[in-house]
């Protein structure tokens, strides 16, 4: 283990040097809270003994990044006023209509249009606002044209209410980071003068079989270069990451099982979760069986990924309303439910060109800029939503965010650090693996989940003490687009 630690330390130093020396003007953008205009936000040092012990296991991998290019210090604070979410459904969800469901032939699953309208109107109702007061709207969606034969989703969302007539709605796309990009666009709009912004994320993915769906989702890769790795392109790409990680750090895929078990345990307490009715034990997650196969055709990568390591193919939608201080006044809301977006950073890497399969360097860059802009570091985060499209992804992103040392992303789950009762709850509602992953909705859902946790609204999966600072990391493709957002209860 000492050898691993020395190696990890060397990589940390190298990454710090690379981040200091690069100029991210072409690939990054960030937004910081209004208080930065009057000075940096002080790091909260109020940690109890258990938190201090936990903090020793975590560190910020890049604390002094370059801030050239897209760095902004806006004058307007951005807060989350409320939102709406549908259940995330698909195979194994009791309400999902398929050929073995008793209502098959009599009922149908919600369409993409129905999902968009439901959460757009639901978010307005949640904050008691007429749709006509919305200044701008953004819709995160990845492949509506393929799964639902439908594009032009901004105008489709505007059709939810006559009050949206002539309101500008824009569809944004960045693969699985589409929802996070919608949040970033909404923050930009408030800096440009909007007071009330509706951000919607939605996806329907159950209209085709698994192999066709895998081909559709492979558009998030460099299709020409990477499609041929396996008929299930993205599972194979992350099996490749698992193989590289295990070989570098001397661990096995079985050690990812606690991440999977945690996700399902949280989802079992979440009424909106795709896998709320499905249990998972560590022996099930660590074993290959007919119900949990290693399913890749690529024989080199096949042993490195099981079905339980994958996120769910889900239908669902989520929406939030972002507002300025003037927008809060228009809503007639006080600060009792307000959650501030203190920083939001978008970073991209070249498609089809991952340099190191054991690193999430794009996510690390986005996080570094958020930390630097706010004066926070990883030890300030009390709850997080991270993009666990596969079990290995949660481990890698936890390391990229500075929540643990390199090579210890599996360990913090095994030690209970990231459980609902742990010092850093991660994916409290089940994450992509068990809450579900309707691609365009995920980044918006992450924001809404932290908002709900900070307001004590999560019911059976509410953390014991409502957190004051949180983080969302929404990733597109193989860490090719990343949106990291810091949130603070004001």
C-alpha cells in the first residue's frame, strides 16, 4: 500500500502542474455566487471530531488551477426556488408497462411530451407561480430524435401552457451532462438579466430494445472511433476503466460491490426510484450469475463488468426554477427554502481521446475551478450527487473531487463514509444505478435532490442533519463533458 500511496502522490503533483499550466479558455465556463463580488467565501471550519477524522481521508486534488478564459464573478446571486420530478421508471419498476404487466394493452407509459409538460407545470406549481412569469426556459435532452422521434423540444415544452407563449425555450445537449448544461445555461441567463428561469431535463429510453438503445447512446462517444469496442459501447468503455483501475491499484471488481449495494439500499427508501422494489446484497453484486451476468461480447473486457455495475435505462423528467433575488421577491418567497448556487463550472475534453483510464481529469478540472472560486475544498462538502453511470465511475469521480486519495474510491464506500449515515452521504436517493438514469433528466435531478435534502424534504431517505453545503457532478460521455455545481443553504 505504501507503494500505491507514493504513486498516487506523484500523480497528484503531476495533475496539479498540468492544471496550473493549461489555459482552458476553449473548454470551460464557470459561474460563482454573488458574494464573491465582495470577497471570497470563507471556508467553514466548524467540524466535529468525526468530521475532522473523515476530512483526513479526503483532500482537494487541485487547489490552485488556472482561472483564465471563462472565469466570471457575476453580480447576481442565483438560488433554487423549487422544482418537480416524476418517478423514474423502466424494467423492474412496478408501474412500468411492458408485456408481462397486468395493464399491458390498456395503459401506456408516459411519452416524452407528457413528461416535459408534467414537470414544467409541476415546478411552476411548486413555487406558486404563473407560467407567464418565466423569463427563459432550458430543456436538457440527449437523443429525443432517436428514442422518441422528436426534436425541437424547447417548443414542445412551451406547449405545456398558454402562459409560456412566446417565452424563449432552448434545448441543450451534452450527452449525459445535458441536464447539468441546462442548469449552467440557466445560471448564465440570470447573470444576463433574467429573474426566473425554468430548467427541465427529460428522456424516454424504453421505446427500443437493449441493443438498439445501446447504439443510440453510443452517440455520446466518438461514434466512428469507439462504436466498435462492443455492441454495448459504454459498458465496454467503463469496463476498460475498471480493468485499468484494478490493475493500477491492486484491487478487484468485487470491491465495487459496496457502491452498488449502497445505491440500491438508498433507492429502496425512495418512492421515485426506478429500483425501489429491487434489493441487492453484496454477494449478489460481487458475483456473476444468470441474473447478474458479465454480458460484454468483448472477451478482454467481459470479466470486468457485471449487469449490476450499470445504471438503469429509465424514463423520467425533472425541473427546477432558478431565480435572482428580484425573482424571489416576485415569487413572494422568503429565504426559508432558498438554496444558493455558489459555483457552477463546465469543462470539456476532446471526444474519443481519454489519456488515462484511471483519471477523471475533466471532472477534476471543473471541480478545481469551483473550489478555487468559492474558497471551499472537498472537506467542506457535506452531501454530494455524483454521476455513477457505472460503479467504477463513482469511485473515480470521488477521487477526482478530492473526497479521498487516488485508489481509495472503493474503500470509502466499503467503510460507510458515503452511506446515508456516513460523514459524506453520496447519491442519497440511489444515484444513476438505482434511482435511475433518464439521461437528460439526471443533471437536473441531482440539483433538485440536494435542494430537497437541504430543506429536509426527502422523507425516508433524508439524512439525519440537513446539510448546508453540497456538490453535484454531472458527466457526459467518457468524462468528456463535466458540470460541477456547488450549492449552499442560505
